[in-house]
């Protein structure tokens, strides 16, 4: 299993319900959701944690406050946490209201986010 398909379907459904135009990109065994060609959120199976995690791009303004929540982990793929990005454990997106909270934070930050540089 590369990523949690049920969680992917939940994210798709919520984004569609919010009338958000999005795209998907499979990468490194996970799935990334993009809005306006910028990463919004994703699904990652963490070997250390042993379960699917929601990757959320929430921005540095709310990063420290959200990181204090027990269901949040710093997004650390290389040994150095990426500020503005967090992992949310399954306890944090157990129900639709919780998942909507995280998606709304991601959507609020998305217009402020910078796009990745296009490879030539």
C-alpha cells in the first residue's frame, strides 16, 4: 500500500464540496494535492510512526501554535524540520470536521505560498 486511499477519497470529497479546483501528484509512495500549482496537502506513510500521516502546508504564521497539539509532528524528511509544514497523525483527522479544519488551514495559506520552481 503506497498511501491511504480512504483518506485520499475523503480529501478529494472535501475539496470538491468546497468547490476547490485541485490536482494530484503521486510522489515517493505518497500523494500530494495541489491548488494553483502549489502543494496544499498530502498523504505520507511514515515508517518511524508506522501509519499514514496528513502532510499539511499551513505556513509559518500558525506553525508553532499548531505544532503544540498532540496530533501534530514536525515535517522532517531529511533530518531538518520544514517550517510551515506539519504532519498530522490519524487522531487529528479522525472525523470529517477535523479533516476540514486542516484543509481550511492549508487553503488559507495557499494564496500566500510560493510555487516550486519549474524544471527546464
